[in-house]
């Protein structure tokens, strides 16, 4: 269920269809099972997690079971209420990632299809920063890079800084696992968005806070590839009502173009969205050669000295994952009813 309607949403066709929602039993059962298997981190997404009427109870339950880190993606609309923010922190939420896609109320509200949405985020961040003293909470923002907002990306980043959303993530819009054709108008060709992206990253590299970019092929980022979170290879179980996906979510429904086969960073890259290759000609790219990668990080460190700590972390991920096969973390799906399996 969702209280917004983002134009580019990758799960749009499943929203506000109660028959697609997980039942409360499925939610509690999935959390219990994950904990029993040893999971200590949980992330809530959707839809919009905060519109679930038992959300605070679910978070409190997960904490009781032993989940140490609980994060959520949110449009922030419900967090306008200070009481709700307080209840979430008390229940055990440890990280909140706000989706922010425009630097003005007009632009953000239009992109998410809900008047007052950006103003709610501003209020929410104010409440959470005030409440932070009593319960530590990590606040961050994700901006989906689309054909309507990319020209304003730097301004969006500046605005996030102003309102106190310190960690920032920029993510190229993709079609998603449901094959949502309506996203197409919002997915801009890489060559259109890269200049604005580089400009925004140059700004972020002078700021004192963490930032990352994801779902852009590393070869298109040039020296700015040192800011990509794609070097991280995660294993997650994504639970839907009737099926689960297991593996690295960032590698799902992504595939190579011919040049990827010759790239030294192939194991650390989210490469191309399947739909991107259907919709657009892949750009001409020069794959990274083995001996270029150390030099890439070397240049990154001297070019972006204020972001040395970010680059050091990305470099460490590169060292850990460079020899990994892309297949070892490919997502596999388990469905109770094969009809429900995503294509
Ligand atoms: C589908 S949303 C659901 C959670 C919540 N309602 C929100 O707005 O953040 C989960 C995450 O996916 C991002 N997202 C939505 N559509 C996307 C797309 N087409 N491509 C990439 N990311 C997308 C959102 O910004 C958010 O970070």
C-alpha cells in the first residue's frame, strides 16, 4: 500500500492492491524465520512501510527478537507527526532513508504525486534530529535520477544538505523486477544524465558527509567510479507476500553488454538494467583493464582529498570482491505459487 504515486515507481502496478499485500501473519512469520536463520538486519520498503497500521508494533517485535539494525525507505509523509517519529525510534528503528527527488516543493511533490510531501520530509527531519539525543538514528536520502530531475541534481543535493539529510545516495531509475513499462519515460539515457551527475558528485565531494552513487555502469562514471556503492556485494532475502528472492538485489535483472566480458570491474558493477538495453542503444564504452584499477583509486584519492574516507571504503570493497563471480550472488526466487513468480 502507498500514500504517494511516484511517476517512476518500479513497483507501481502492485500498489494499493490489498490482495498483493503481505498478511500480518506472513510479515511476523518472515521476520521470525529470518531471525532464526541468523539475520540481524532488516530493511522495510514497499509500498510505503509507514502506512501499515501495525508498523510500529512490527518494528518493536523485530527488536525483541534480536534485530540490531532496522532500516526503512520512506516517502516521509507519515513522519510529519513528531509522535510517530518518537514511536518509531522507541520501537527500535535505527536508520531512515527518505526518498527525495526534487529540490523545490513543486518539483518533488509533482514527482511523487502528493502535495505537501517535501514539506513533510523537512518537518520529519527536524523532529528526528531533535529526538536523536534519546535514540541514535541514521538519517539519509535517496534521489532517483530521472529524465525530469537530472538537470537539478546538484540543487537537490544542496537542498538535502541544508535540511540536514547528511548521507546521500543517487540511483539511476530502472524498470525493476516487475517490468514496469510506465517507468520508461522517466529513465533517461545515460549520456543525458552523466554530466549532471558528475557535477553533483563534484559538489558532494567537497562536503563533509557520506554519499554514494549506484546502478550506473562504472565505466560511464570515469574517475567518479570511486564513489559507487556497486563495489559492495550484499546478500539479502527479499520477502514479498507469496515469494522470496535471495541473492544480491543490486545484481537482479541486470545484464552485460559485450564490453563487460573484457572489464576488470565486471564483478563489482551493476551493469545494465535489462530494460535499458531494450529501450536504448548501449553507449560505447571502454572496459577497465586490470592495471587501470589501482590507478583509478590513486587518482580518486588525489582528486577528491576531502572524500578520502569514502574512497578508502570503496577500495576495500573492491579488494574483497574483485575476483567474485557475478553468478555466485545471482538472485534466485522461491514462490509458493509459481503463477506469482515475477517474470
Ligand atoms: C519503491 S520505494 C518504496 C519505499 C518508499 N515508499 C519510498 O518512497 O522510499 C523503494 C526505493 O526504491 C526507489 N525507487 C522507486 N522507483 C525506482 C526506480 N524506478 N528505479 C530505481 N529506484 C526506484 C525509491 O526511491 C526508494 O528508495
